[in-house]
């Protein structure tokens, strides 16, 4: 029985060593893959998450400002159109009054 235990102990140590070595290899492979992906992304000129979020916030702010400006322009246009209608009415009333006046006699 003692021989079997030694053999099993040796096999267990070898398996443990192999698992440790595989773990180390796995870590190294992951590190290499990460380096490769970072290099590829750098060559592709992809933006970082922080840059994307900053531009996204700027775009949202610009949209809000644009909508506010559209409302202001619409209000100005409607007030100007109302003023133009008032001016047309006043000009029409003046023309009507001018036509109704009797002509002065030459004398």
C-alpha cells in the first residue's frame, strides 16, 4: 500500500504542477491577447469610452439648445407676422380713409 500511495502522491504533485503551469500559461496568453487587441484598436483609431461619453453629453446639450432656439425663432416669427398683419391693416385703413375723403375744390 505504501508504494501505491507514493505513486498517487507523485501523480498528484505532477497534476498540481501542470495545473500551475497551465495557469501561468493562461495568464500569459491573456496578457498577449490583451496587448494585441489594444494595438489593433489603437491602429483602428477607435475612441475611448470616456471620449465617447464626453461627445455624447455635448451632443445632448447641443440638441437641447437647438430646440430652445427653434422655439425662440418660432416665437419671433409669429410676433413679427402679427406685427406685419397689424401694419397691413393700418395701411389698408389709411387707404380706405383716403378714398373716402371728398376732393378739395379749386377755389
